[in-house]
C-alpha cells in the first residue's frame, strides 16, 4: 500500500511547472512531418498556454493531463474491458454480444496468427510497483539524456505493470513526460521501437482520441514501404485494439498491398480481411484481388475463418461473387453442427448482403437455429431474423423461437435491435403464436428508448413500418414520429434518405387509421415524396418486357389506352398498378383522359369496343375441347357472373373510407372513393403484375409491404387483380390469342 501511495504521488512535479513542459507542449501541438499540421493540435497548444498562466499548484496536474488527454473520470477508465467476464454476461442467462472479442476468436486457431496480431494476455516480465516508481523517477531526472532506445524500453517495461496500476500510470506526470519525449524523438526510433511503443499504448489503454496518436500515425505512414507484411498487419491490429482510426496509414497500406497481395499467406489473408472490415472500407479493386486468393485457399479455410471472411467483406460493404458464396455455403453445410453461432451469423450477413439463395444452407440453418437462439445474444437473434427477411426466407421454427425467447431479454435490446426485429417479422408478414406478448413488450420498449431515436431517427421509422405491416398502429409514437420537429431532425441528422419511409408511414396512417387526429406530413413533403416514388416505379416497370406486354395486350382487349391507366394508385406503397374501371354493365370506361385524343372526354360514347370472345373463338383457344362443353360452361359461368355482379352492385362496398376525415383531402378522396360514383362506376380494378420478390422464398406467401398494399386497396373499394409470375411469364411465349383469353378472364371474372 505504501508503494502504491508513492506511485500516486506526482513524481518530479516541478518539471511540469517550468518552461520546459510548455515548450514541449508547443512542439507537440504544432508537430509537422510534411503532411500538414496535426489535426486539433492548435487547440491543444492554446489550452496548454492558458494552463501555463495558472498558479503553479494547479499547473502541475492540469498540464500533465492536457498533454496526455487524460481529462476523464477514473471510474470510466476501463469500463468493461473486452476480456472481462462482466462484459460477456448480463444477468444470469442473458448473453451480451462482445463486438470486440467475439470476432477475434479466429486468431486462436492457427499459431501463425501470433506473428501479426496483438494478444492482451501477452506480457513481458511482470514489473513491480516499486520498479515502476523507479523508472518514472529516472524519466524525470534524466529527461535530457535519454536515448530513443531507452525511451522505447521504458514504455515496454511500464506496460508490464499490473493492469490495475495502468490508470494510475496514465495519471502520472512522469508518464506524460515520457510521451512528450517520445514525440520529440519520434523520427529517431526504428520500426521495432515504434511498434513496441504502440503496443505499450494499447496495453495501458491510452485514450484513442489523443492527438499524440496522430503524430505516431504520420510516422508509421513514412515506414510502410520498409515494413514486412507481418509487421504491417501487426501495426494495423494494434491501431484496431487502440480504437484510433488511421485513414492515412491504411491508404498507404492498401497501396502497398496492391503490389504484394500475391504474397499473402492464408493466415495473413484472413487477418487482413478482418482488419479491413474493422476499418469499414477498402478499395474495390483490392477486394477483388483478395477474392481470388480466397478461391485459391478455399479448401484450407476452416469454419471460423469463413465467418471472418464474411464479416470483413460485409463490414466493408464489399461484395463476393455468387460462385464464391455458393462455395462457402457448401463448406458450411458440410459441417453445420460444428459452426459456431457467431460464424453462422456472419455467413448469414453476407448471404443477406449478396442476396444469394443457397437453399441447402438455409434449410440446415432452419434446423439448427432454433437450438442456438435461446443461448444467443439479442444482437445475434436480431441478425438471424434480419437475414431471413432480406432473403425472404420464412422459417416458422426460427421466427417462433425468436419471438418466444425475446420478451425476457427485451431490456437488453438496443433501439436498432427492436427496429430490425419488428421490421423482419413485418416484412415476412408473419405473426408468431405469442403475438400479443411479443408485440406488447416491443412497443413498450420503443417507448422506453424514445430518447435514443433523437440520435438514430431512422430506427423509429423502421419500428413503425414493421408494426404497420403487421397492422399495429401505436398512435402516440406515430404522432411523435410525424411531428414537424422530428421529421426535420430525421432529414437533417440521419445518414439515410428517409423520404420513402416518411411517405409510407404517413399514407398508411391516412388509410388505416380513420380516427387518427395527430401529426401528418405537410402537403409539400407528401407531393415531393409521391413524385420521387412515381419516378422510381415508372422507370422500374417500363424496363420489364412482361409489363409492357401486359399493358399492350390489355389495351387491345379493352379497346385502347383510354381504358387503362398505369399509375400509382397508392403512391406511398412504392409500386404502380394498371387501373381499369368498369360500369354496372361490365363495360370498360374510358376514364384515362391523358391517353384520350378527343378534347371533350364527356362526348365519348361509353361503348364496349374490345374483343368479344365468341364460342368459335373460345373453341379455337381451348384447342380440342368440345364446343358443346364449352357452350354449357360459358353459359353457366356468364349467368353466375351476372347474378353475382348485380347482387354486389346493389349493396355498398365494404371497407370504403368515404366518410373518414383522415386528411386525405377532397380531391384525393374523390379519386379513391368508388361509392361516390357507384351509378357510373361499377367497379375499379387494380391490376398488379407481381414478381417472385414480392413473396416469401419458394412460396406464395405475400411479403408485408405488398400485403399491406392490397389490404389498403380493398379498404378503398378496389378489387385487386393479380397477374402472378407463375401464370403470366409462361404465357409470354404463347400466342396473342391465348394472352387475350387469359387477361379477359382475369379482368371480367375479377369484377364480380
């Protein structure tokens, strides 16, 4: 205890009260090594100058802390170290994902990784507190006579103090002086000495924001081309452990790799991909070269390394080819039971990013995931459900297990986790058996995390849209999200473009919440969003041959372009439809004035000018069926259709919002409400040309957004007519007559 108290006492405090400390601070603040003045250094120098004018008793402590950037509460020094057991578990059974330690488990699988990675457990000869006190004293006494090699050795030895002494060391003025001397002599250090000093910084946890580290980055930039691959990887790994971003170093490092990438061994390649992922970016031409190396080593890569590759490419937003993803999926399938949960999550992240549908992998995933989910962290479960929704893969066993295990863990969710889980269930259009409990606990958690949404506004909109897909509308949260202040904050602060989300939420509320009286988007934003969404939808649909063919055949069937309109009936649903209107006699109405050449649309005679399907034509189309059978079938169907249509026309259409005052506006309501013109408009049809991406993978289960759109169209009195891909696409290769017959049945049968 006496030794500890001695170490706590500032050693040689008078050194920091004299001109020397001030001059060193100035030189450090304005340090320039040919790449510009150190960022933030001028502010540091000004702060030191203000301290220098303070009384000497205050200058001593303040100067040392300023020079080393240690103005922090000692209780925050370590927080929860990555290797601390308390960082891995919260409560008895709830695991918390350690974003630092877990991805680095691959480093333990091959001895070669020790050559170019930092292990906190590594330490030299332990240093006693009394020996540390002696070194700090020597630094103060011999400060003007210490050689660069001696300074580097002092860093090495002091970093071997017991871990509990590191905060005390960082508070020591003598250690601050040692850092100043290292900066002053930085150009005299050789590469091994620089690396050992950087390792010491990591070990004692020098604050990652300290400007001194920028000086070291600059010096390492000068050393890159003189270092080996192992040394460069180790330095990059040390910066990662330190938590200090070094964009200039990586820029030069990546240039080096463009010349030496073929020299990378398998362990070096895997470690490099991990480091690139933590750096969050890399040149795409380099990533393509690394992909070719992955193929070279593919048969030697173990399962954990597969997870590391996927995580690195995912975090750096770098894609892998479908061929490579399928090869990796095959390797994972061969030993799926041995695949760790973090590796499983990382591989799924990359499948989600590349949208590669590896059926065997997803099937095996569906078998093992329910066993893993109860012991996984909330973040891991979130990534599983998010991958399922992105790949449109609905596995009820996986979703039910997540829903059952989440309520006890919900307090450990981040706002991001809540948002992605709600989005996943809503997107897959799936409600678990414990729907009431599941949604109740998540909505309550949204309320508790309301303050987080000021920093991440996009998460609130993701939550509310996921809930809307599942027909949940928490009015208080919607009112908050659509308030002018929060909308403005979301547009200014979020790194994402949120116009689509704003329009979808606002439009959905207008239709599905007729009693809602809270905030709505202003007319200007609504118009701006509608135009943006229409431009995207029109460009997308007009590029599809199957859509253009359907439009042309329908125009032929109905009698011309004035009988059909391609537009977004519900702009906020982000997709367009072909609208057709029929009168009470089941005849098309020429309602599309934009396509009508006659100036006075009212003078148009509402007569059916489309193709009439005669018995002879039907006999030809059916190719071989008896005329007698066809006549009987057609007569029966026509009689049933007429009776059904007259019955429906005599009664009001259900689900209409004509009486709702939901701020849609007079013009908008007139367009969307069929009852207002029931005598002249028998029915409005919304003809949708769907594709496989609107359904869950390998099924006909409609996804959340598209299911919500149909729900809202029905509410507004439309009849939805679907041209499904499994029906329409095969017809593209058939005759025009067959297409006409198919569309005739779709249009006129659906009207009943």
